[in-house]
């Protein structure tokens, strides 16, 4: 090693990742690509079939629909998420803490339930209206469901920013707003990009809500081909297109973030930014906050409670308490196991991607996002196929189900951990090493404790998504086991949800989702 | 800061302990029935039917025979795809579907064993597949659901074939469900491929795709469309739930004259070839087709039709004998490659 090379060192102890670390990261990446590999290698796939699917007259409009949805929901989530984050952190709006909690709670409502409640409310309040259907409905409902993914990291970033820069800009004559736009907004880029990436991939994988709202995308077509048409080959071929879309989104995100994502956040900032003392506008903003809560939480609660009221009121109905308790316990158990599993497995990837940037790190980290964009039915069938052939004892056990959850929701853990690794300054590690501690001991005593809060945030994100998952759970759960989502699903007769017999499970699902969402909001406020 | 540093690892240890405790209780669901030998007195049933109905069947069968059914519920196509991916190592002994298409798909893949001929002989032979590899244990009929506030029953089209006519534009709802695929299949056989494609394009242009039969029902009931194409039982489920037919706005119209809009579709039951419990599974099939066994549950717990002569539904549905459906081989539905191709071509799916 010559001296000349050392200028490339940007604060880390070594340029090259330890073999063990990169080995582990690559292993995780490869494992997470399993569903995508299955699409290509499962017998029955051919490029001719793919070409056939691509050239079908219905495919192009579907691609266009998918892109429209991604752009519209993505943009409106960014505007809403950043706007609300600014309101709660920078203005003198009343009860900022309460708003953070309320703006996080939509994360606890599964999209297939949320969209149903909109349809139910629409039937009830405006029976003949079709306002809620198509692109418009999907845009509104999914924006209200997904904006917290931008809101939360933006709140964290805004609270962590050094106020001095904005003050300098203002002292140089810029107005408050202009200083914010010029100095602060660019520094939110990482938070916004991270949030929009999660939202885009969620949208690529979304099925239940879009079907309910009558908006057809590539994913609804994949699922329709697999389920209605019974053409799994066609479904898998079309899903390849989704995976390609995911790679595109992930690459675009890379570009948006720019080469260095080293915004100075967190630990070292001691001063809180000044608040804008607003006059009458304050009340307008308050009205906006209330409107967002009414739409994102009020509508689901209205339809669910109405159903519960009708169910309890109908007299003969009884709640199956043992099933309710059983499914609450399972939901909590699977959520906890998957959260811990994803957290552990995510560690090498988040470590290497922040500390040792390079092709291996980038590819490993980006690869884990692909499965997040595939519909649940594809992920589930790939695991059925693989486990039946090569890991039969695992098949239809809760272990395989948890593995599926980890594959699907791993990126949520990684994204959150990356923030923590970036904040855990590598110089502290160097001090530990210089005092004679080995890398493992350093990791355990220095890095891990510093990383823990961010890792916990990631774990909560994973647990939330596990609680909401339906399709994969139906196919992979041990026979006879229920989660709240499957119990809710199984009580619905006549294909569409109706919150009568399903109401108790719907209420339980919303309550149990509110717990981790509240934890998330509180963590955000403490950051 | 120093406090959190000491607390970190300890809470981590506590979490790990919790995980171990939780995980140890985890494998309880995997007690595989049927894998512990042929003497096993339980069967694994994959069911695409409503879970309540399947559980009612399981309870009644266990009471009579002492044999437990372990029910794995899902939707038809999900379960059928699952069985195909499982191949000859499927955990299922028996599969129950809502629609004939999916079970015919399993049959075509060579995964189903012959059903005992004495069992097949019990049910209405019109609904049995020619292959004899699955049992038509229940049936549903395609109907038009209409909203009398918007259209009267005698104004409804006489045949679904009329629906490609511009006259009906924007007035009806449909769902590209399994039953719809079956209808297309039947049309290809009866009016030919070209005319069927034209018809599909007309449906796409004129109708509103509500995605699911249940939503066809709900939207017609709400008055969004004059009428819609669906399976009969969705309406009767809603009627019973709301406390009677008079509580609903919409009504059921049975399509007569051997029209493609009035197809009767069988729900299928089959025994997997790979099952190690062939005898017990056939015993269940025989019970399912028995007038004093499974057919009683079908008659009591669901508005679907029992398929054994002399068993009548507890719901006020038009008797099977008074329907006038076209006849076709329910088992041929797996050869629906053309139907699928046409539906994709017409942009319906």
C-alpha cells in the first residue's frame, strides 16, 4: 500500500470491506433475489413468452397506467409529506406532537382495508358516485396511505439540520422562505429520495387496493393472469417486466440521491431551528392538518366502526374470541420474528453500503429492493417451489413464512439502518480500534449501541408491513393458522370485504397497527 | 448517553430471549397430518370455498366418521397454483374449488386421481367432467342482477350476446372472473373464435369492469349500473345478511333459453394423486356427494345448489330443475388457452 492511495480514504479505517462483511452482504443480496431468479429460471419461462406478453395490446396501457400512478402518487406524497413535516417542525401550529403521531398512523392501515373503507363510505354517502374509482381514486387513497414514508424521515432530517446555514442565508438578505428553499430543501434530498423509493416499490407491488379502486396496472394484470386466467407462465413473464421496473426505479433513486449522500445529520447538532411565527396562515395550515387526518384516518375508522355497529346491532352475531386472540397473537409473533430477522440480516448490507461504498456495496444494497416490488403471490409461489424441492421440512411452517416476510420487507430495515450507520461516526470506531479492540468487539461495543435506535425504527417498519400482509401469508402460513389479515379475509363472503363479520378483525388490525405506528412517531420525535 | 450505552446490549439480550421464546412456540403449526403413515385419521383439504362453509363440512364429517379435516383456505387460483408448484409432494389430500376451471386445470396437469364411480353416480351427471377425475359437489348459475329503479326485468337483454351492441353502452357491469372465462370458453365452442373476440371487444367498450362479482352486486345495488353479470349466490348472501330480499333494491334475473348468460358451473372436489390417504380421501368424497352427508350442508349453509337429486336448498333460489342452461363438459374448461388469449387480446385482462 503506497502513501499515494491514502488520500482516497474518507474517514474509514480501511477502504476495503472486511471479507466476512462483504461475503455476508452478498449472500443476503443473492437470497433476496430468489423470487426474481425464480421468474427467469422456473421451467415454462421463455423470452418468446415475454415478448408475447409485451406485445399484447393490453400491456402498453398497463405500463402507462403504472407510470402515471408512480409519478402522481410519488409527487403528491413528497409534497404532502415534506409540507406536513415543515408544518410540524418549523411552524407554531398547535399540538405538533399530536400531529406527528396522527400523520404516522395511516401506516397501520392495510391498503386493501383502507381502499375498501373508501368504497364502502362512497356507497353509503353517495351511492351512485363513481368519484373514487380509477386513477383519481387510486391517486387519492394511496397518497393518503403512503405519505408517512416521506413525512417521517423528513421530520427526522429537519430536526437534525444545523440551523446555522439557513441563518447565514437570511443574514445575506434572503427571505425566510427563500433561505429554506435554497439551503434546507436540498439537504432533505436523502430523506425524500428514501421515502419515495419505498413508496414507488410499494406501488409496483400493490394489488388489493388497486383492484378495489378499479385501476389496472402491471401488477393487477400479473395477479389476474395468475389467478383469474390460470396462466402462471404468463403471469411470471409479465412479472419480469415488474422486476425490470423495480431495477429502473432503484437506479433512478440512485441518480436522485447524487453521488454523495453525506448530509450532516443527527448527533452533533445541538441547537433547534427557529420556528416560523405565522399569523393567520397558521389557521389555514391547521385546517389542512385536520383535513389530512380526517381523510387518512377518519374514513377508515368511519366505515369500520359503522360495520362494527351494524354487526353488534344485528343481535345474533357473536365474536369468535378465541380466533381473535389466536390471530392477534400470531400477527404479533410473526411481526416480531420478521422484524428481528430482517434487522439482523440487514446489518451487513447497511454497514457495507455506508462504510465501504463501491460496486459490491451498491449492487448488494440495490438488489434487496427488487423483491419489494414484486406482488406477494409471486414471492409466495417462488418460495413454495423452492422449499418443496430443496427444503421440504420448512414448507408450511412459520419459519418459511417469516423468511418470506424478511425477503419482502428487508429494504425497509436496511434504509432505516443506513441512517444510523451514517450517524455512528466512524471516527469513534477508529478510536476503539486504536485502543486495541478488535473489529468484532468494536462493532459490538461502539457501532451497535449507536446504531440501535435506527435499527429499531427499521424493525418497526418491518413489523407494520408484516401485520398488513395478506397474499403471501395465505399461501405460506402453516395450515390452520390465522393472522388478523387472513382472519379478516376469511370472514368476508361474496368476494368483497364487508365490515360486518369482518369488523372485529378490522378494528383489531387497526388498533394493533396503531401501536407500532405510535412507537415510530415517538422515536421520530426523540431523534 | 452513558446510560443508553449500558442499556443497549441488555435490552438487546432481553429481545433475543423473547425471540427464542416466541420461536420455540412456532413450529406447532407444522404438525403434518397424513405424513405419519396411512393409518392417519385426518385429511388435509385445500379449499377455495368460503372458509365458513368448509369448516361446516369439516365439523359434520368429523362427527360422522371421526376423521379430522385440516382446512387450508385460500382462493381457487392461489391454491391451484400452489398445488402445481408443490408437484408430487403436495401436502393436500383433497382439493375443493368454487369454480370448475381451476380444478380442471389440476386435472389437465395430471395431478388428480380417479373419483370412485359410485361417488360420481350420486350427483347430477350433467355437471361431472368427462375425465371422471373430480366431483361436481355444488353448483352456481350465472345470472343478471338488476336494479328495478333503473330498468325493469322485461327490458333486460334476452341474451348476453346482445351486450356488444352499442345500445347497452355504459349500462351494465361485469367482472372478468373465473366464471367469465368459462363463459368465453363456452362461446368459442358455440359461436366460434372470431365472433367471440368481437363480443369481448364489445363488452370491453360497453360495460364497466367491476373486477369482482361481489362488486358487480354492490354497485348494481347502489344504483351505479342498471344491471350486471354475476353468479346467483352473491345476491342471496347479501339478502340473508340484510334480513330478507325486500331489504335490497336489486333483484335477480335468471337467463333462460340455453343462453351463455345462464351457464351452470360446478364447484369441484378432487383427490390428489400424490395423497397417501387415498382411501380416507375417497371416503370423504363419497360423504360429500351423499344426500344425507355433505349435500345437507350445501343445502343449509350456502345459496349454492346441491347437485344430488332430491336435496333442495334452504335458500329461496329457483330450483335447479327449472333452470334452462346450455350443456357443456365442465371438464373441458382447462383447455381454455384460446379463451385466455382472446380476453387478453380484447384487453379485458
